[in-house]
C-alpha cells in the first residue's frame, strides 16, 4: 500500500472509535499497512476514548469516529473531544448520509464526513487532507447537502467575502480539494490555500467543513 503523502514528522497518529469489532479490527490493520499512518488505539465507545484522552499526554492527530455508538453518540463525543484538544482532527466515518447528521457533525467541529462504504484509499486521502488543513466530505454527501438547500438571495455579503473567495467556497462545497480547485481556476495551490485561510477568518470558523456549512446556512453559496 502506498505511503500517505503528509508533510509530517513520522506517521500520522490515528485513533478509531467504532463499535463493530470486525470492522474496527479490519480497518485498523489496513490503516497500519500504510507506512504514513499509525493507528495505535481503537475503542468501541466514545466513553473509552475520552477516558484515554484525559489520561494520556500524547494525543492522536486524527480520530475516526462512528456516528451510532453504544452510550454516547459520535456527535456527543466529538463535542467533548474538541475542548480536550482542539488540534485533533475528527472525521466522522458512518453509514448515515442523513442531512441532519451531516450538519450536526460539521457544526460540532468535524473536519470531515465519510460513509463506511468509502474505499480505504479515500479514507487515507482524507487523513492527508485534514492534516494539510483541509476537509473531506464524501462526494455523495456534499452533493446531497447542496441539493437539499435552495439558494437564498442575500442583499449584502455580511462577511465581506470577495467574488473569488465565494467561488472557492462553492468548489469546497462540491467536495473538491485544494489541488482540484487549483486546476479548475488555473491558480497555484498556495493561492487557493491563501483564499481558504481568508474565508476561515471572515466566517470565523476553524475548518473547511465548517466554512461550507456556514456558507450554506447563511445563503452565501
């Protein structure tokens, strides 16, 4: 399996929260087959993961979280993980593509939302994306979200986004990553990342997924 292409010292430390024992074991083994990833902890519940986070000084960089779990749900767990360490990138990995679950996850601070039928290469790519400051929305989820929200007409862009920033935000909402947007607009990846950084500041969000959610909710896109 190819190495995860992440600019990082050593493998990306990943934890997995998943109550299906077979799926948890299989995914852990597959992730560890990639030399750029080290999935060194997996849990069957958020309660177990949170207890470990509170006890350990060395936290993971990425946590993959199932939505439907015994006891505390993945979204509830996500809300408690972020105060413990806001630098941890949390990706929801679930079987649900319900609109409410997607938005509740993003608003709770998820850096990405993937469906369980996602191929492992995409999961690894998603880990790369969030480590590089991006987000990862399953293409089906991204299009479903856009189709579910009619365009709102706004008289004023209260967040003072430029036309280019709105254009970049629209590409993000369609599920495209930085390189794809760069190719579409014939601009460098550095320039696209600069625009995304400005979008974060103006919308007062911490993640690409959060920017997309706020852009849709406030009628910007």
